[in-house]
C-alpha cells in the first residue's frame, strides 16, 4: 500500500468540506508511505468539481461525468473506484464516513479483499503499516486498528477530524474510462431533498440542538434557527424531539441518529441521556441550557446555564448578533 486515493462524494458537482480534509490528509499519508495522492470524482458535475479539488495537494484527479451515477444506486461508483484503484495500484482508499460512503466502502472492501478502518479520526504510519484511530461508543473508547498488510486498505474518514489546507501539487486531470458494463439492479426512482440550503449537521462548526424541553416544533424555527444562523451553525435535535414529529429524523443526534463533532455544541432543553451523549460528546465545547441544575447533561457540559430556554436563547442570539455587528 503506497498510494492514497480520495473518493469524492458529491451531488452534481457540490461536495462537502470532508473532501478537502481528506485531500489534505492524503498528501501527508502518501508522503509517509512513499507514494502518490489521487482523487476519484465520478458523476454529473465531476469535471467542474475537479477544478476545485485540484487546488489541494494531489498528484492526479480521475474524473468521469457519467450520468449513470445519478440513475443507479451506488454500484457504478463502486465500479469506478475499483477501476481507479486497480489502475493506480496498491493504495489506501479514503472515503467519507457518511451513510453512502460507508455503504460504498463495504462493497469496495469485498471487491478488493481490503482491510477497513471505520470512522477514522487519526492515522498512524509505522514501517509502512497504516493504523486507524477511531473513537467508539461515543468516544468512551479509542481503538487503534492496523490495516493488514495487503495491496489495498480502506478507511472511512470522520468529517471535521482533519484540517483542510489548499496548496496545489499540480494535479493532473485524467478521464477515467467507464468500467465495461454489467447491468445495474438498483435504480434511483426518486430523489428527495431534505433541508436544502442548510449546513450539513455532521460538518457544522456549531450545532444548536433542541430537546423535549422546547415543548413543540415551533421553537426549533423561532428560537434555535436564529441562534444557529447567528453562530454560523446548524440545528440538531434529541430523539424525543424527532419521535414527537417536531423535526425530521435527519436532525436526530445520538446512538440511533447522527454523530456530530462541532467546535461548539449548545444543547437546549435536552436532559443528556446516554443515548444522546454518545452522538455529541466528542464536540469541542459543550454548553447546556436547562432549567434543571441536576440534569444529567451537567456532568459532561463545559458550561451549564440554568434557566428557561425561552428567555435565555433570544437574549443569547441578540448578544451574538450585536457582537458580530
Ligand atoms: C435504544 C435507544 C436509542 C436511543 N437513541 C437516541 C438517540 O439517538 N438520540 C437521543 O437523543 N435519544 C435517544 N434515545 C432516547 C434517550 O434515552 C432519551 O429519552 C432522549 O434523549 C431524551 O430526550 P430529551 O433530552 O430531549 O428529553 P427529556 O429527557 O425529557 O429532557 C428534557 C429536558 O428539558 C429540560 N427543560 C424543560 N423545559 C425547559 C425550558 N423551558 N428551558 C430549559 N430546559 C427545559 C428539562 O429539565 C429536561 O432536562 C434512545 C433510547 C433508546 C432506548
């Protein structure tokens, strides 16, 4: 395993910050392994996006604007990444630790007979062996797993875990040949866009999350959204709020929801159940606003503000807006 390949997840040419985090880390890893760093971008918009990805320190960017990526579910992407990996040779393949990224990584691992590290937040390389560091059980346990020496290794990379730093290495752009065709079984029949225009929860630098203490759906719009927007962040929720139908499940944070690692997590009217804690405890600073000083969240918050969210949050938003002005 000498080279590093970054799989660029995107939607019609729009990607997320994790792409640039992986492109930056790929350079460091490739240098340590004595190989090259490449990116693979496939699907409509790939060539346009490649111009942006090329500003990161990669040696090559492999592209194909194949419309099949919009038509079929994942299989064409797996074929393309496999083809790129076989063309580039023994490599560590970095894939974002997102829902479809994890799906793709598993299939690719089976195709390439590769070991896999999941939800990686740090890499260690010793004597050419790649070890993946991943927090488990919401950060209560940190595991370090070496990928078995083999031609290929795969790591799904946690968003926000690595810094992104542009700086070109003069990446060349090459068209990736369409892998010759078997029919694909699963077709995308409908594409539903949720929360378009909002910052992705997993990548937001600030998350303002609400719980049952908000009492209904309206405060998510009238109370939390203005604070999140003022801080340049995104709104999240506890499962109690999602189960009550106040917000979509895509906003749920915790064991059965999303894992977030923002620099600042503000929990509003959330008690801090263990199932919620495992999805946010790796956040930078944790601030809780709760009317109960004895709420469990007090134990793992950096700051607990005791009081009524309906009085505190508007005032906090006003102060943030004033400070920004
Ligand atoms: C298998 C399983 C998986 C689960 N997965 C998840 C998960 O992924 N994510 C998750 O979040 N939960 C999950 N849960 C549920 C979890 O156990 C809790 O029930 C849930 O997190 C509670 O949500 P909450 O904190 O919003 O509500 P509550 O526990 O009811 O807390 C509400 C809080 O709001 C405070 N409050 C009330 N009014 C105000 C006010 N005006 N101002 C300020 N504070 C106020 C209260 O003091 C209280 O602390 C799971 C449970 C199980 C069994």
